[in-house]
C-alpha cells in the first residue's frame, strides 16, 4: 500500500471514530479513560498538536469543537453526567 492510500484510510477511520463518539454521547469521557486510557479530550489535544506540527494554529477549544461537533461547554451541559462524588 502506498503512503497516500494509507493516509486516506487512516483519515476515513478517524472520521468514523469521531462520528461514532458523536452518536454515543452517553459514553462518558471518564468511562473511556478508565477503559481505553484516552477520551474525546485526548483526541482534541492530539488534533491540536498535529495541526501545530503542520503550522496550523488551533487552540484547545477549537480542537474540542472539531471533535465534539459543537462547543465543548454546550456538549458538557447537554450530555455530561455528574460524577458520583458531585451528586
């Protein structure tokens, strides 16, 4: 497989992962962290870091909006469940 095709496949897989997370807002970031050692916020940070390597300035809030599909504060109010200690 050539590098161009590999990048195209990886890009498609990444988009599917993001869409999957957007369709599953009931899956909380804390659960992802506990099970997989990464979450939506990690993806946002990785996105921001990769953009920086390419000379593209994206701040953390912008990266989170790309990953969450909406501003993070809006997503948090709509979907984030309070932690047991916060109840």
